[in-house]
């Protein structure tokens, strides 16, 4: 493991340059194995599937290191790969189910129905949801760096306090304090629609 507080960027840089590649990749694996396992576990995959998906994710990370240009933060890049891996696995699972079960044509997707139960037209619902999401992203972007990283891992990657602490090399209590402060700040800046913001 990297010493507490040490950034992961130098490790990724060494990997990209091919310097001590095997050892650097082992350190990356040690740092991210458990958070990635939990990431897949929370999405309903079995323990064996989680192990397979973590391995597939690390393979994709290894293959993609040369193309990583630092346009996104490293943890977002890694979890984006994990999210793509999960989506691919779910699509495959869905294809297998569709092949083994016929679905009646008259079955209707409730999510695509023109009106919600409250009578709001679906396009308006989507527009309002998009506007709120944009406001939240702007609010998060205005937070101090460490607080912003904690919130993004919590909100976007759906990680728990211990996982965020492991990735950012912080104590869990520091993560909780950062998220508590972020919650208060975002509620004050964004107003009533975000009163129930869960961090």
C-alpha cells in the first residue's frame, strides 16, 4: 500500500511510463481491489461474479493506461471503467434472459409511460431532473478540492465512507466530516429542492 496521504498520480505515471510496471500495478490492485469488489457487490452481482468483474476491470485498466491523458481524475477514470464493465455484464445477463424467456408484446415499460402517477408529463419530468442534476454538479464543482473528491465518489460512484477513505488515503472520520460540511454547504447554496440531499 502507498503510505497514507500519498497521491496515486505518481503510481499511475510510473505505470504509463512502464517503470517498475509489475510492482506499481500490484500496488494499484491492493488499493482498489476492495472498493471495486464492493462497487460490483452493491449492483447485485454474486461474490464469484464480483471477483471476475474486478479482474476484468483491472485488465481494462492495464490495457487503457497508455490512453489515459488525465482529462478526468484517476479515481473517476477507474470507476468509469468499472461501471462500463458492470453495464456490459448486465447487458449480457439480459441477453441470456431474453433468449430463455419470451416477453409478451403488450407488456408496457412503466418508466416510459407518458405521465407519472402525479400526472406530470414524462418529458417535463426529465427536463426538471436534468436541471436539478446540472445545478448539483455546479454546486459540487464549487466545493474545495478534497471535499469535492469525497462528494463525487459518494454521489457519482456510490461508495461508502471506508471505500472513499481507502481511495483518497484519508481516515473515515475525515471523509465523514468532509461530507457533512459539503451537505450543509450544498443545501445552503442550492435551496429547498436539495434539502434531503443524502451524503
